[in-house]
C-alpha cells in the first residue's frame, strides 16, 4: 500500500483534489474503515485526501431541522443534548459502533459512504428520512439517503464527489425513535441484525400517522421495510399492530447466511426486534419508557 | 512516494519525523521512536492493544496515519508516570493483581485514564463499557475493572 497524502484546508480545495484524482483518490475521514481496507489490499487508492483540516465539516446544528457535518463523530452524536429525547435512536445507534477508540474518530459521513449492510447509524438516518448533500466540481446536490446506498461499499456518490452533510427534520412531541441491535456479544460486534424505528401518533393518540422502519444486515444495503411501515399508518396503537409490522418486516427482509448467523435466525430476529423497537417508540411517545 | 516531514508531540516532547504517508502512528511510535509500550496485534482496531491518547481521547494507533497527528498531543504509556512515580492507575493495577501477561495493560490503562477524566465516579458497568474496545486474552477482566474502580475511588478521596 502506498499513496500520496493530501490535506486540503477548504471544501473547495478538497473537491478540486477529488476531481483531479477521480477513482484513484479517496477521501479520508476517521479512517476506521478506509485504513483497514487499504491495509487488507481491498482498496488501493493512489491518493488519500484527508479531510481533518477542512473547517466546518464537524458541526451539529439543531433548530427545526438537524444538520450533521460529514465529520461529526459517533462520540459527538452520543453526547449531543439535542439527541437525548425523541431522537434518542441516534445515540443508541452511535454508542454500539465499536469501542470508544473507534467512536472517538469514526464519523457519520464515513458510516454512510462506507455503505456497510450492517452499518448501525445509517438505519437510524433512514428512519429519520435524512437527506445527504454531496459537493463536486459541478456544484452541490442533495438527495435522499434512501436510494443513495446502492450495494455493499457502493453509493450514488460520483468519483471525486464529497459527502458534506446530512440533514433531517426534528420530531414533534408525538413522535419517538428507537434503535436495537443483536450481536453475539454486547460490545465490539458487527450487527447480526439491527433495527431503527420512528413512530408518530395523531393528536388524540388513537392512530399512527407515520411509521418508519429501517433494517441493517438483512439485505445488500441497510434499507427500509416499506410494507411494514405502510401497515401501521392509520392503525390504532395496539400490540397486535406492532407484532404484525414485525412479521411483515421479516417477510420483506432478504438476509443471507454467513459466519455470524443463518438467514433463518436473522429473519426471526427481524420480527422480534422490529416489534420491540416499535413498542419502545410507543412507550417513549407516551412517556412510559426512557 | 513522497516522504512527509512531521512534527509530532509525544508525551510532551516534540519529535521531527520523516516518514511515508502510509505509515501509522503505531509504526512511528514503535519503529522510529522506540516507544514499544504501545503494543501491536490485530492492526484492525478490534483488540485495542495499540490504544494511545490523542488530545486526551483514546484512539487505535494502528489505523491512525501518523500524518493525521501533526500538531496534536499524543500520550503513550511511557508518558503517564511523572518524575519516576507511577500514575495512580498503574499503582492500582499492581495492587489489584490486574496484570497477567501484561500485553493489553498499557492500552487498558490509557483507555481507563481517558474515561475517568470524563467520568470520575463510574459504576462497574460503566467501567466495563469503557474498556469494551480493549481485549484481554488472559481474561483477567474482573481484576482490571476492580483496579480502575479503586483508582477512581482513590482519586475521589483525594479531592
């Protein structure tokens, strides 16, 4: 592994370098995936463009909507006061990424661009209907995260383009989120299955007006379970409705058998975890669960 | 490959290093500077034996490029004791028999230090979570956790 190393000090300069190197270049954020893949020989960039001297990419803004700079670390997500209530799934997703050493440097932008099917933060962002903004030589474009993730390690990012920020709306007080992960042990584990959910109740508390369910490690990308989501909208908030959503999500998932678990076990986990995550959302809206 | 001239601050001392851009902080610490207290094992941020503190935060030196540490403060186990005195965490690890083969210990101590700076009175569960990124294959975790809790109590008593 050998490469030239670059440290741009502005987004414009980073994009120039990205455009110049195209597929021969890679942007470096936290490096917790990139450097390992370079060591393994899976990626062989001739140019590594480190972003850590580019100002303005590590900010969190929360007022009406939330904007996360691409270099926001998992550590920063875990500790931000705006994510301790209805957006709690962000904390729950971030705090199970590796150990402290990885969370101290690994970034939100990296988690998205790395496009692991088992990513823990992207399901939460999918459940929040997040958009991503990419900057390239032809300017900026903003697109839904849903659809941005193409395949393991593949996104809609064009060669040389830089993901600069992620944005989503803050939630009403009748909404809540939850994230659950299953692994063979509690810490330092790649998800066998992970689930992020968001529920919104109407003003009377009698019907769901919106539902989002996103799954990790059961398809080539993290993805939404749309049939399960649709089945909840307009339904009364009963345990039976939440269980049915779990069953539908299990039917929608397309897991594989691998070293971590069998496809059959993953399907069972999806059903259980989706129901549990939705139950937790409902409890949070009602204030009965922390 | 163009070499980079880096100025690294390690354990309070400035070092001028000329190195290839693909070399990690771990490479430079162990091979160039002879600071072998930072251990090398999985090289994939799984085991945590290469943990050092950069600007006070625990990081895996095996996946951090040396170039990324320019202008930042690096603390390794060699820089923890002061004036020939052991750091209270080092003393507690000895007192509690927390060291078996010892290979994971420098990193355990540095992870614990970073965590205690932020959470001076942790619970046992919090200490276990704080050390989740550090593996001990002697599986001496109980005594390691005991030592960290004791160091935290001792430092609370001193305040």
